[in-house]
DNA sequence: GCAAAAATGTAGAACGCTACACGTAGAACA
DNA sequence: TGTTCTACGTGTAGCGTTCTACATTTTTGC
C-alpha cells in the first residue's frame, strides 16, 4: 500500500554548515546553543554559513539530546474565544525566545498530554484541566507543567496561574447589587468538572450572603449542551419566581441567556440583567453589550509561559500566580429602574 | 542561569521492551510498525511487554528515521468558531489512525510552517492560507501539503479542499431574492487576501446580474478591525440608499451587522435582512438567529485529513475536493413584507 | 527426502544533533 | 623561562528509533 514518497528537497544539516564554514560540527552546535567558548570570529563565520545555506536545526534531532524548544498547550475546547486571548498572551511571551507553541484540544487532557510528551515538548500548559492533583503531579514528574485555571494547590508539583475566580463571583454579585438587583440567580455548569466553577459559585454564595441576600441564593446548573441550556433558562425566566439578574459562569452562556430572555419578550436590563464571565470579544461585539468579568486571558497566558520557561530552566519549587478580575460594565446590567 | 533540571522519571525505551520480551530491538520495532515478517507468537510477546511496561515510542526518535505520526494544522485565527468545526473533522478522521494533530495559529503562515517542518510534521494542513501558489508549492516540495480554502489550482503540487465559495455567494443572493429582497449589498473584506473572498464576491456579482439586479451591486469592504466594521456598517445603514439586505462574508461580521442595525433602530429582517457565511454554532445561539451559508467545516477537515494521509503514503498527483454549500435559513432573512 | 522458497528473527549502521572530554595556544604569573 | 590559567575548538559517543542486509529456520513443491 505504502508507496515510495516523491523525492523531497533534502534538508541542510549541521554537517553541511560546518563544512561550508570550515569548522567542526561541534563548533556549529555551540553557536546554535550559544554555549560557552565561542569567539566572535567563529560565531560570525558560522552565522554567515547558516544564513547562506538557510540552515534550520531539526527539532527532533535536538530533542533526542536536549530540548526541542517546543511548548505544548492543551485547550479544553476551541469554541470559546476566551482561549484565543490566552493564546495571544502565550505568543507575546514567546516573541523574543526560540520557543514555539503547539496546541492541541481535548476535553480529557490525558491522551493528548501523553501525545505531547511523546513528541518531546519541553513543557506543557494545561488550560482548565479537568484532572486531579494526583494526575497532574504525575504529569509534572515527567515534564515541566503549568496549569491555568486550577485552584487546588495542595501538594502541587507544578505551577498554576489563576484568575481569582472567587473574587470574580463576588464582583459580579456586588456589581449587580449596586445596580439595584436583588434576586440574583447564577447559571452554572452541571457536574462541575473544574475547580474554577467551584470558586465562582463560592464567590457568588459568599457575596450574596454578605449582601444580606442569602435567602435568594439560586444556583441553576446546566450541561454544556445548547438545547438543555435553553430549556433550563426558559424554565428559570418563565417561573413565577423570576430572578431580576443572572450571573452566568461564562460569556457564551450569558449570550444564550440574553437570547432566551429576548425571545420571551423580556427586556434587558430592565426585566432581567445579565453578567457573564471572561469578557470575550463578543461582549463588545453583538448587540449583546454584555457586562462581564474580565480575567485577562492574555495576562494568564503570558504569566503561564513565563513560569513554564523558568521551570524548564530548572526551577523546581512551585509558584502560583493570581490575576485579579475586574468588572467591565456594559448595557446588559445597567442600573435598574 | 540554567540550572540542572530536577530528576524526571525516565522513559521506557524500545531496548527495555526488547530485553523484557527476550527479543531483539529490531523485532520490537517491527511489531511497532507492523512490518512484514512477524509471527503471532512474537507479536503477542512484544505486545505483552509493551503493555506491561507502558511503553510509548518517542516521536522525535522515530522522526529521525521515519515518521513522527504528527500532522500540523495551521489556522489563521482562533476566534472564529468555524475553525473548531474543521478541527473536529480532522480529529474524527484521525480517530482510528496512529496520527495526532498539533495546531498552530498565525496570520502569515510562513514562519509557523517552517517551525512545523522543523518539528518533523509528517504533513501539513493550511487553513485559509494567505499565500501564493509559488510559495505553497515551495512548501509542498518539502512536506505533504493540503490547503483548505484556497481556490487557485494552477500548477498546484498540493491538494486542496474547498467549499464552492462562488456557489455560496450565489446561494446567498438567490435566497435573499426569493425572500423578496432586491437591494442586496455585500460586506466583504478589505484587501482581499484570500482567494476565498474573491470567489464569494464573484458568486455575488454573477447571481446579482443573473437576477437582473446588476444595477444594485454594492460591495462594501471593511478590514478585520471591529471599530472600522461598525463604522462602515453604520454609514451603509444610515445612507439614503440603504440596502434591504446584506450578505456578509463571514458570520462574525454578520453578527456585527445585526448589532449595528438594531442599534440604529432597524428591525431584522423587516428593514434589513442579513445572511452570513460558515453557519457557526453562534447562528443557532444568540437571538441572532442568523441565516448562513453552511460550508460544513467538519467535512472540510475530514477530507483534508484523508487526502493528507494519502499523500504521506505516497500519492504524488494532486487532488481537489469540493464541498457544496447550502443555505440554512433562519429568522434573520425571513420573507420580507 | 531434498533443494528452493518463504517466513522469521537479528545485527548494526544510520538519522541530526548535543555535550562531555580533551587538545591546543596564547596570556598571566612568578 | 617555565608553569599555570583561561579561552577556544574539535572528536566522538550517544539519544531512541528505523530499516537494510543477512542469518537462520520452517515450509513448500516435486
């Protein structure tokens, strides 16, 4: 079945560079890694040959001995534009380095993580990993690891970068209270897989209680399936006890909430105010004009990358970076009455 | 600066498997690649050892001699959820294979493509590449290549998978005509970088002409920048010659169009109908209820992957796969009057 | 039953790079 | 002038695979 592939233009190797520059292979390698013991003259000579031949080191070969200069990013999903922000942050951190990021997507990180380790990634960033600390430590024992959006720090042998999701939950409630809302419901995720959700729920609860609204705490949980979400929102908004505000655990759900509300003839924010989370581009975008909690994905990505490279360079104690969220107020939660 | 990294749990190598199974390294390699000349007994023995030791071949090492079983996907952008559909298609094509996809994002494919070649990807899928055929052929000479969303087939030494964008443009216009709209404008992209846009514009023009609306052909071009898009849309909708329908080159722009229209107090579809392109999940989603041209990203991804693997396996002539788009009608373009 | 053919397994040389261990030469020191 | 440093280059042994030869065993054909 497998025929011979057509002849491909062959690669320039370090050997050819060496012979072109009239030096040893080892010398070229030194220049490549800017290792100690290289004179300016030699560097220049080698550099010239590399440029001339358009030489590029082969990552797999490097990986066999040293590094591949490749970082792996594991996203849980590609549909949420919030992840694009994180990615942008990663890339800006990588700008002046020799590292390159490769991404993969998978709900259960496991198999993808293995694939990335097989491919000699120098380090991994897991975004919103749905994994136990035990499992994460297991990975961390094999490859430098940073988790974004993981709040369990006990015994962590990896770094974390987090938005303060608990504070985020609080801010949402506080903001809605300030704008005169009282019956604030929260739309959360069924089977809360991530510690992120737990923190947001906790923040919601705590702030509701502190605001003296403990009695009207109302967490509604929906799965990721669109139909289900719509159904549950409809039930919530048609019920006799309709909330006058909904805090949604992510912008995407918030858009859906707006959608269902409008469909039911309710006006926003007069009848029901909506607040989302992530402050994705789409908040600005559509008529949604959605108030949202900004967790600055770009900062998350940037810090995670910084920590990861530190770790690759040898740091072995764990660091945990926290970003403070903030409310970005838009029309969807404007002052009631 | 660079300290010694902490001791990592070492990898199981093919050598250890071989010694555990009491066979040669070559034998294990044969089993791994299911090459010719392996008895059932040997296979079983080796398989057992591999399972027992939890062995996983190292891609970089394989790459040095043969394949890495890694495919590279190059996306122009991560924000458009349409790309998630393509990705899903790729993954479903990969399901029962030993290949794994890694993604990268970059507007100008160039540097990312080089990085992927450096990392020994067995093949590349470029999505909406903003490159000349010359450049693409150049890449194709070095690595098996498939382009999704590239309409220039002259001399192509790579495969392409395309939605029939010209037909898509036609369908949009035809649909709007059938629903009684006449002054149909098209919102396109400034500096049309991709052949995709050209085809959609062409389809729009041709169908307008055939419908006898050649006189009201009106292509408005906006850059990718949100502010600009809003400005241009506002100008278009406030002008004395307001169109009664807008065909937008992508859903994201269509949402923006809806947004601006609503802001201006226009109702959709009575005052102005909107049609998008891509049929992203968000069409169903928000109150947008956006009519869109479906180009089935999943099929595109699946076919591209299929072609790519064929090419890796040795096919050298080019193939070009075309998917037929279809209109998915929703509220945003309902019958006028 | 014997030669030829087919099937099965093994040795060992790459693949392109890194990094350790040296060799050498000039500078600094006494 | 000899000796010790230091800076700079080089030789070469791997890293974990694949894959071409080749050696050995088993099967087949007559």
